[in-house]
């Protein structure tokens, strides 16, 4: 008997996904900032490992945030150049 993937997902996960989707529609900025900081939890250890411990953990997190801000600004400026009438 085959189980569908949807049957295997716990109800709490589905409810959480629906809640996040609704919150993203109501208040997109706080959730996006939260997700960016969560992504930084993945990015910072990568930066720390790439430097072989030459920089401190705080500096690795700061570099991760700096990289995220730089990418976000680049995307924003690219969108402004392509669609100036919207801004």
C-alpha cells in the first residue's frame, strides 16, 4: 500500500506552513528579516570554516550578514534599473 507524501506530513507542519504564508501576506518585512537571519545561521559557519579559524565567530556572523545585505541591495538596484516606473 503506497502512502502519499501529504499523508506523511504531520498536521503541525502543515499548520505552521499555512501560518507563515498568511503572515508573509500581512507583514512581509519581519518574516523576510527572520528568514535572512536563519539563513545566516547556515552561512556564518561556512565562512568560519573557509577561513580555518583565522577570524572570530562574531566576525564570521558579521561577514555573513554583510554578504546578505550586499546581495539584497544588488537585487533591489537591479530591479530599480529594470523597472524604474515602479519606484
